C-alpha cells in the first residue's frame, strides 16, 4: 500500500505560465526581460547613489536602500524562471525547488509589508514630531527596524509553507501559474486543504491588515498635520517628503489586498495572474522611477554620480 502511494507522489511540477498566450512568448520574453533589467539596474542605482552620498546617510534613505534590495531579490526569485519558460520547453521545477521558491517569495513579500510600515512610521515622526525625530529615529533605530522587517518576513511564512509541503500531491502536476504560489498549489493537492487554506488566510489577512492599518493611521496623522501648515509652500514641501512612499504603498497594497484577503477558493487564476504580475514585475520597476522622479535629493545625487562616472571614463580614455 505504501509502495503504491510513493509511486503516485509528485516529485516535480510543470509551470504552465500563460498557455493562452504561447504565440506571444517571444514578445513577452523581450518585454519582461527589459522590465527585469530596468528593475535590477534602477534599484541598484538607487542603492549605490544613496551609499556613495554621505548626505543621504539618514534613516529615510537607509530604509529606501532596504526596499530596493527587497525589490531586486524577490523579482529575481520569480522573473528569471518565467523568462526561461518563455523560451524553453523544459518548464519543470522540482518539488523542493517549488517549496523554496514559494518560501522565499512569501518571505520577501512579508518583509516588504513590514518595511513599508516602518517607512510610514519614519515619515510620521519626521512630519508630525519633527522636534523628536532625530532622537527617536536614529541610524541605529532605523537599522534595527529594517533588520526586524527582514527577520519578521522570513519567520511569517514558515507555517504556511510547511503545511503546503505536507499535503499530498498525486497528480496532475501542472501548475497553471507562472511561479509556485500557494493558490495554484492548493488546487493540485489530493488531500484536504481546509486547515492549510484557513491558516494561510488568517496569517495573510493578519499581516496585510495590521501593516496596512498602521500605515493608514500614520498617513491620517501626516495628512492632518500637513493641512494645518499655514503656507502653501510649506504644505507642498512636507507632502513631497512622503509622496513617493505613499504612491508605492497604494500600488503595492492595492494588488496584494485583492489577492490574499479572501479565501483562496474564490479567486480566478487568470485574474490572480494579472494581479501577481502587477506586484511581482510592475511594482518593483516603478520603485526607482517613483523615487528618482519625486525625490529631489535622489535626483541631485544621481546627477553627481553620473558626472563622476563620466569624469573617470574620460580620464581613462585620455590615458589610453
């Protein structure tokens, strides 16, 4: 009986991706490759720009560096495999590889929720408690909060991934998705998934709701404080310091709330794919655009970095 069970156990999955768009795979490969390269390059440029400019070694930009690192990491967990599937017939992924991808992506998504909340708290202190900001949000404090975001994010998905890995998968093994996510995996399970679905829904709802609620509360105080500023110039200047973060928060939470706040059985996979693309591919590429266009310090520092690179390049050309 045990031998028969082992013979039918799934040891690998086939990631179908976007079956209805197979004719467009070459175009999709090119589009997503460009987006991925821009995402990685843009976020690394922010990281380097902030790191090389001593004037930007303050909590707000330190937290932004961690956000950029998270964007690069979790995009790199999803997109390279998706690109490979566009040009290769081998769309297989081992069971363990699938669980690792699920865990890493879930961890980084949770970490980003925590970090966006920390960034909202940083802006709350800067605008609502400016006299206490330097004492309450030191570089050490921001480092501790950022590290806590990473740690909390990597602890959060342990139980859901462990529960999914213990489910029975006896076939079919085709994942109608472009990466190993909880919802399509649960649909392939042969055993009862009620406990697992309930646990994932509770944990995801708790994480998203708590992070989102704290962020909303922070911005209620921020906006009310800004509106009490007598001069229009002062209001504009204050809002510009949190406008980039607010834009990222709206885009990020707008998609993940739609995906994870309801029981998994209610979702359409096609709709879910579109939502997943928004926050796995589109949001990370918007991050460097939003922060570089809306942040004066980043634009100035990037301009100085570009000039330094051009000077070094010119001097090297003269030597040659």
